[in-house]
């Protein structure tokens, strides 16, 4: 147990990051049941759609879970956050925007707040606004990324130095060695997205899972740099098509349309890699199997312990 697991009332310091629109109650509940923290990703879903997933998650687990709201992505921030009180959701993760206007009310409702940050400045502001935990996400991560392009390895120790609340490392973690390394850098836990795609419970198309397994260390691409809307995706035909549009010149509106949730679903849930995109992080190259969530988390914790013991012996 550490400050993070005590605060969130979880057994393992492993969080499944929100995956807007496409992850579901089964994955969220499986991670929480396995001792970590599962997260519902609100994405652009309507409040009614999010409410259904919350109800289904509560049916499947009585352990803590989180609700992620990407503040500049969701058109329904306030309505969705009102569900926190209605369902006594214990933990809220806020990303892609300024959390300050929302934190006091969430605290009044008894929720702990995690804020996803990509710089020391953002982390300090989130701490000053009352955030309970910083999720520090590096440029290796899948999905929408910060234009600052700072990697996890350098981001974590700098944020750990700068704030006095627990820091969770996100971006590029996929096994026990990754967990051990982030703990050694001063993080209190990890958040993963890409590794959880290739699990039995994840509701994604088999072709998506297979693409993660087949990925090498350079199988992801950054799209959207030309319009300032950076996203890390698997290097599929669709991703290459987006890059060719960017080379010719594409407007932000057109880029946003082509990377909207409609095209996310086509790639991730329908498995049509030429017609929709698949978010993917650089750690995909390390992933070679599709375990259950419980198998994955037990293995990661055992391997992290071994790795830390090994490192300790080297210094004895
Ligand atoms: C399919 C997918 C969708 C994602 N959607 C969101 C989202 O809606 N909100 C958010 O804060 N992060 C989102 N992320 C990022 C994850 O929550 C997590 O922080 C990130 O994947 C960690 O890096 P990793 O992919 O290297 O493990 C998404 C990631 C994936 C793989």
C-alpha cells in the first residue's frame, strides 16, 4: 500500500486510463475487480449513454472505479459530472482542459480528482486547484497527446519534484519492469491504455488487438501535428491517409471530423483499419499476448516486485 492506493482504496497502483466512447463497463469493472482502478471514458457520449455504462459498472463491481471526462472534448461536461453525485462515483479523472472550475464541487460530493497533465506547469496549477492526484502523461501514450511532446522518462521525475501530491505515470508502460521503473522515478503508480487494449475483456475488435500484438517499436504514428491536434495512432492505412492529407494541407475542422468518434469506432470496434483509426502507444512493441485483466495485473505486480528486488540487490 502507498499514498495512492490508500487514497483511492485500491490494492494495486495500476489504473486503466479512460478510453472515450469505446471502452465499456466490462473492462472498467474487470480492472477494478482485479484490484486496480478501472475508468469509464465519457468521450463525446451523451449523459444518457454514460449513465448506462455507470449503472452497468456498478452492477459488475462494488470496488472503486473512475469516470474520465476530457474537458475540451465532451460537449456535456456539466451534465456528465452531475452523475458523480447521483451515483456516488468515488473518483473522477479530468483531462484535456483546465480542471479548476470543477474540482471544488467534485470534492463537495466526496469524489477524489485525478488530473491528467503533460507539463510541470500544468501539474502545479492542478495541485493549486485542489487536484488529489496528478496523472503525468508522456508523449509515448496512445490517443490525444500534448503538443509539448515531452516523454514520460523526463516528465515523471520533474513533476514528482514539483508537487506534493501522488503522481501517476502514464505513457509507455506495459509490464512489471515499466511499473518498477516509474516507482523508481518517484511515481506512486501507473496508468495504462495500450496494454489494456490487448486483454480478453477489452471490447475492441480482434483485428485491433492483433495489430497491437504484431506491432514493433516503431509501429505508431503521430497525426495532427500540422493542425496542432496531436494524436498517437497505430500506423494503419487510415493513419497514412491522414498524413497524406496533412502533407497536402488540411483544415482543423476537416482533421477533427476525420478523427471524430465515428471514425474511432470504425477502427477500434469494427476493426476496419483502412476506414477508421486505432489509437496506439509506442509500448505496443512490447505486447505479445492477450491475457485476462487479472492475469495481466498479477503478472505485472509480481514482475515489478522481482525487478525492484533485483535493483535493490545491486546496491547492497
Ligand atoms: C483507445 C484509447 C482511447 C483513449 N481515450 C482517452 C480519453 O478519452 N481520455 C483520456 O484522458 N485519455 C484517453 N486515452 C489515453 C489513456 O487513458 C492513457 O492515459 C494512455 O493510453 C496511457 O498511455 P499508453 O497508451 O502508453 O499506455 C486513450 C487511450 C486509448 C488507447
